[in-house]
C-alpha cells in the first residue's frame, strides 16, 4: 500500500524493468485486476519494461468508499503515486476515465514521454452523465445528493453531487490542451459508453504535433477482445520508439 493524499491508502503493483515506466490508469469503477491491466503486465514482463498499475481510492483494493470519491481525488491519487514510484520518464496509458486523468496529469507531471488512451472519456461527468440527465434526475443529484445510473457492467453507478460538481473543476475540453509528446488514441466503433464523436473531439481539440486516432471496427468500450489488446501494446511500443529516437 502507498500512503496517498489525505491518508488514502492506494494499492498498487510495480513491475521492475527498464524505463520509461508504463503506467496504467484504469476507468470509472474498474480496478487493476482487469484484463487490460494484467495483459499489459505480462507484456511488460516479457520485454523487461517497468510497469505500474494501481487502484484509485474507492476502487479495488484501495481504501475509501467509491461513492465518496471524485475526479479530483482520483487524479490526486494517481499523481502522488506516480511521483513516488515513477519519478523519471513515463508513458501514461489511460482507459476511459483514465484517459481523462492522463490529460489532467499531462499538466502536472514532468517526464511524460507519451500518452496512449483507450476509449478516453474526458469531461464525462458533465458531457455524459449531466448532459444526459432529465430535469428530475438532475434534481435528485442536487437535492438528494445522488442518482443511480444503470450499468451494463453490473451494479448501478451512483452519480453523486460531489462527483458532478468536482468534475466541473477538472474539465479539459473547454480550454487549451497542450500535449508536447506523442499521443495515440484507440476507440471502438461499437462503444456504447464513449462515442467516436468524443474521440474525434479530443483529436480536434488537443494541441499536439504527433497525435493519431485508431478506430477499431466492432470493438466495444472494454477494448479487451483478443484482437484489441495487441493494438494497445503496439501503440505503446510506437510511443517508446519515438522516445528512443528522440
């Protein structure tokens, strides 16, 4: 366990190896035991690459309750852990919400040599949940403190007033977003959680000299099918080659 901000205990696994450290940033209500996180760990071990996976507070094996957390907390968890365990060169790999957090960290951390984002979901609390809520659902969030949204992955997502209000303090698509390193985006065309339009909006908005977006026909939001996982490692290897050649 890592002692994170405000006493939060952050569970993590670090695979030693050569740098840059590849850091996996998971999604909303996911954890570091997911298929992508573990696939990347096996890939890292096979090539001798340093690799870090972890659980935000309220996720997986870390402390705190999920419903007490927010984007600001989870970005702070990631920032503190990465500063401590990957202080040098690093490649951030963000999945869904992890893509949003990777963009926040790009403004805070030194040593980032590239980003790989999988179904990145920047600003999803505002542009996804809040924008999609009816007036009655919005009232429930503001007056009762939460609204439960059905999830295709299991239990409903409890969307809290704190999550919505804090999210507004961390939006990245409303102001300049400078990414001074290679960025590789991956997006499934059958993703029912993050639209292709979101991926294109990020591509258009970011100020980046070397940014690509790969659309995978038929892939869903998990991007964990056998023909999807190798696309993630290929994107990471592409970024690493650019770093080695710089």
